[in-house]
């Protein structure tokens, strides 16, 4: 297996080397390559691996065919910055209410796969330079809040006044069996124009 501490070290190494990523796919490939460098003899590494008709960003498969699923989210504010001669133009994703929902949906998906024994273990990694995610969410998306120290568990749904446009494609009530505490971690690098933070949640059969 691989531990949360080992996953965190890999993320830290990626951020040390790259500082930021052009996109979620760029982050995905960077982390997968780092896993290959550090654990390539222990795991087969697959990207966009399908389990029960659902794509998992990164799947690790050990010699006993046990699977570990890793889901990534990369939500950004608009910024342009040159790092080591490479120009980055990050898009403003906005819609933080939907972003929060999608992170929790990833947790729910991995939890279901663990319970069904389709994977042995899961990790959700959320990386952002949008500091609004770090603070308590109010209003119709308050149940999906991801502020520091928050423990997420049980049933979560939109507030009664949520517009249909906001929750289109996200109408489903989310439910987590386990309890997951949000602890935001600083990126190891200080950039001129922005600060990145992330958290990692380990999903297992609790």
C-alpha cells in the first residue's frame, strides 16, 4: 500500500519542482510521473482508469492486483506568472459552490468503491490558489463547506433556495459514511503573485 504521508511527500515534491500547474491534467501527469519515479517498481500506474463506468484520475495497482484510487481537483483564480522561463496563464474557475460539491462527490465515489471492494484505498487531493475555499461557506452551499478543521460526514445537500441553474447536473444528495477532517497544507513555494494550498483526504473502509 501507500500511506497518506507518502502521498503528501509526493505532492510536496511536485510543487517544489513545478510550483504551479497549467491545468488539472498537468497536475495529474506531474503527480503520476512522480509516483512512477518513487514507486514504479511497486505499482502499475494508470491514468483515467475506468471502474464501474467511472473514470478515476490515477489508479495504482500492486502485485496482488489491489487498486488504490486517487482523485484530483485543481481550482484556480486568474493569474499569469513566469516561473523558470515558463509562462503560466491560469483561468478563473469561479463557481466555488459547485467546486465544493464536486470535491465531496469525489470522496463519495471513492468511498463507494472501497465499500464494494473495487479498490483497497483512495485519496482525494484538492489544490487551489483560491483562498475562498479555505473559509466557511455560507448560503445555499453551506453543507459543502471545506474550511480549515471542518469534519465532513453524513448527508449533504443544497439549500432550499438554490437555483436550478446552479445545481444542474449536481442535484444528487451526497452522503459520506466515514468522517473526514479538512486540514489545509501550505505549498512549499512562495510565488510572487499567488499562494497555493491543498488538502489530502484518505478514503478507506471505516
